C-alpha cells in the first residue's frame, strides 16, 4: 500500500522531469538547511522518484525534529517502507499535539499492519465519531472484527459499507476518472439511451449534449464523444462551455479545449473555474509563460485558489525558476494547512449536527467560515443549526456570515 505525501501530488510533475530538477533543489537546501518546507519539497521529490530511503533520511535529519508537519510526512514515508512501529509512534505524537486529527485513518492502517486489532477497532471508532463514515476505515474495522471473531459486529459494519457502495446518482454524470465510484457500463448505456430520447425533442439542448459526450467518453467511445461536443453551441452558458472544454482536455484535444475556454472567458473574464481549466490546458500544451499569465489573472480574483497556485508552481518548475517556485510552494503549504483545518471542522460540524449538538455544530461552522468565508456547505449548516437552536442572539451573527458567503447567494436561493 502506498501513502502519497499530501503536499505535492504525483500527477503534478513528470518523474523524469523531477530527476532533472532535483540537483537544483538540493543546492537550495544546502544553502538553507533550516528551511523546513524546502526540506519537505526535496524529500517529496525523492519520494516520487521511488528513492524513499533518501526521502526518509532527509526528513529524519531535519534540524527541528518537533515540527508536526515534518513528523506527519515522515510517518507516511515510514509506512510506505513498512516501518510501522516508527510510523505509529509519530502518529501518536501528532494526535497528542492535536495538530491534525485527519491522521487517524492512517493510524488505523498502521495498527492493522501491526496486527493490533483491538486498537484498530478503537481508533476506527474514534475516526468515525469525528469525521463520519469512510470506506477505508470501515473496511479495516470490519477486517479487524473478523480477526477478533466478533462476527455479528463485523456484519453490522458490512451493512454500512454496502449502503455506502450504492451507486451515487451524481457520480454517474461525471467523467469516470473524476470519481471513486465504480459504475457498471450498463448504467452508462441506460442513461445514454434516455439522453438520446430527450435529444429527439430538443436537439440543441446543451445539457443533454454534454451528458451524452460524457457517457460516450465513459464507455470509451471517444470519436463519438468528440462528435457530440462539437454540437454544443458557443452560446451555451459558461458552466456548459467549461464542461465542454474539460471533456476536450480528457480526450486530449487540447487546442480545441483552449479555443473553447477562450470563448467562455470572453463572456465572463472572472470565471475562476474557467481560468483554472485554461491554466491546466496551457500546461498540457507546454505554454508555461502563458500559464503564469493565466494563473495570475485568476489569483487577482481569488488569492487563496490552490489549483491556480499549483499550476503556477508547476510552470515555474518547467521554466527552471526554482526560487520563485519555492516561494509559491510556501504559499500552497499555508493554504493547504488552513484548508485541512477547515475541512476537519466541517466534517465535525456535520457529525455534531446529526447528533443534535447544534451549539457545537454552530461554533465549528464559524471556524470553517473564518478560514473560508465562501464555504456554502458550512453557511447552510450554520443557518440550519441557528434555526434549530432558536437562539435569537446568535441569529444576527449567523445572518451576517451568510450574507458574506458568496455575496449572500445561499439566502437568495433558499
């Protein structure tokens, strides 16, 4: 089992290109050995080219061995190298410090590999109480219960897993490489037939056309998918045009995708999703200077947009502008840490809401909105919690937060 270092994604940079870049980054690290984040970048690079012992050595030799971010990544590398006791020790230190509760799921994996099945069940329950159902955690819990011969409890967990495995209707309409759901071809074929019937009555319906193109792509009928994408009018709304461009990208028709995205941006220059897609398309076309221009345009609108920062980082790497890339990576780290905390708080808030602990839910929603004021899920949950609390003193505060979330759109829609 491979536990990816979360700070840099494998798909972001080609491994052969990484090998060329490593000497430059190592040189930077020699000049600044106390720079923890630079150390993480270099360790991540060695990790991704499968020189994991070198990655581990760099992490272990960090001057500040109390840095929790370094400990988390070191623990992940330990696990990947099957040093489970060492990884477990670090996970416990991280959890004791309350730095990142999200590592509970990795601790569950670690305990399972060590054969500590009672501890697996206990830690899995702790994770599930905080974050709610998770397929990997539930699977480990079920396996541990079977090892402990607690068959009835294992069957109860299996029932929960079965419910989770029910086909998600929304996932059916997504490109298959964008969802973790495993959807049988028969479902795509059935939905495709329904769309063809709809098209008889409205042959220019862009929503139906994009759905057909997506289903055909999911069925590996690529030429037909392109045929239906070409039928989508340039006068369609920006969401549909962006979806059309993204499908062209998946079909590796990057010039067509770029042309489509530019048409969409003529209608709405501030559409951040379109700008993200355009920067990704330009990366594929190896137009790295244009990636920087596009990313900067988007970052003027939203300085916290991680996908744009990541695309800018990758372009700087390709242009061998390593010092600037390092500065961008520092910003990405800060944003990811804030997002991790917000995501953890939101999961806790949802859990507290369904446990009818509305006051605690409300406070957690405030924490999320402090980190991400436009988080609609948190804002909606907050308003529901205030309503169920019936607390008139909290209502104005919550209303103010809702008005500041995407310019109050959740209030006008609901």
